[in-house]
């Protein structure tokens, strides 16, 4: 077999594998969408834990959105935990609750002598009155049916329920939105084929006792409460489930500028060295390899590299466009193409910088 024929055969094989991988992810997503809620509305009681630090710009809107939840008041309480805010977050929260006549049972806890989101979560979960905990970031925006939908999907055997998050914003935030959608596609696609590798702490539900038992496994540091919780639950053979529909989604604001965006991604990348979830690193290596192969081909043959890249992009675009339609979000091909061109450089940059640079998060040096 001549060299050119061999290269063509390898490229066809790689593209067929790529198509198979994305089809498997799509099938996984379909499974977590297809799961239906109980015929009779659950009587499940929920405690919503909201840790916050320097969120004065978001708390008033959050109180409003929580106050519009359709869940009956006897089934839910809210536990807000102040993680040593240095702005007017605490005052904003208290005033918003009073002015908006917050209709649900609630309490506000402030950390004293301790700090960090993980410690804030610990205090919130420990002081929660109900066995089922819903964890929500303070900068997130749930729709009115969010808690009622969780209530009807959290089954008796569930230990951890991983829920969807989206990034809102305008056309200036297209790269953040596309990248985050890709991560969510992997999260729910892998989860749907019983291979959990990712979760997002902005929107989670779990049992109080099992979370408390796993707290010691969340590692020291400021980042990774979600992925290390998932890791602990996998190791302890807990029941992990995924659910995806429009009512379960909470949206979060995009990072405001390039520096904040890169700092956030560096926090995420910094915890990777401590993650030991089965197939997590394999999945990350595969997607990294799929980007790197374009560079390798480009150095050998521009024509082959172009053909490979175009077909690969078509595969990814069609699948991600289908996934984002679950959120009723449109996906433009030109934006996707630009993101695909940027992504290899972006991944290399984040991977290298995360090895020695520790970003700040809300005025603190991040420890991972």
C-alpha cells in the first residue's frame, strides 16, 4: 500500500471513530432527556443551599427568581451561606428578602474564621433541615418551574442528580457559550451511557447524608467541589443520575472580560491533576487528540489537513447544534467554525499556563 493510500485510510478511520463517538454522546443525551417524571407530583422536601461571596450584583435578582418558584412553600427551605463577602452582598440579600416579601422559609449563615466555597457548602448542608439538598450558585438564574421539576425527578434511589447549566449573554460571548455547550454535551452524553465524567456545582441535587460522608473527599483548596464530589460518589458506588430538560436548566452570566474568562478556565484546568474519575482523562485525551491531529496533518499535507478539518467540523457542528436546540439556542456555522479554529491554540495555552500560574477568584489566590 502506497503512503498516500495509507494516510487516506487512517483519516477515514479517524473520522469514522469521531462520528461514532459523537453519535454515542447523542444517544446518551437522548436517554437523559427521555426519562419522564413521576405521574404524581412528588412530596419530596428540599433544602436549597446557596453559597455566595461578593455577589451583590446578582442577589436581588436571585431572590426574585426564587420567590417566583412554583413549588409549594411547605416543601422547600433556602439556606444562604455568606463566604466572607467584602462587598455589600449580605446587606443586599437581607434587604431583598425583606422588600420582596420572600415567601419561603429561609436562613442566612455567615462563615466565621473559615473560608471557601467548600466550607460554605458544608455549613449550609449541615444546617439544612431536609434530606434532599439542591446546590445553586448565587449568580445563576433558574426558571419558575426549576424546583418543582427537580422535585418530580429526584428518585428515592438517587444519591446525586446532575442538572444542566447554560451560559447566557449576547453575541460578544459566543466562544464561551459554544465551549460551555460542548462541555455540557460531553457531561450528559457520557452520563447517559453510564460513564459519568463531569458535573457542574452551579446546579446539583444530592442526599444530605451521602454528601456529608463524602465531604472529606472534596480535597483541600477552592476549586473542584463538583468534580471531586462526583469522583467520591463513583468510588463509593453511589447512584448517580443525569436529567436534562428546559425546565431544569439554570443560566449563568458569562465572564465579563478576557481576563476573568481565562482565570475561570485556569481554575478548572488546575484541578485536573487531582481528578481520578475512570475515563475522565481518557475522554479529555481523546478530544485533545482530535484537535491536535489537525496540526500534525497540516505539517504533512495541507490538502489532507483541510479535508479532515472540514469533515470533522461538520460532524461536531451537526451534533452540537442538535444538543443546543434542547435549550432553544441557535448555533451559527460561522461562529462554530471560528471557535473550532481557535480551540486548539486555546487548549494548548490553558494547559501550559495552568501548570505554573494560580489565578485569583473574588480577591483570593486560588488553591487547587
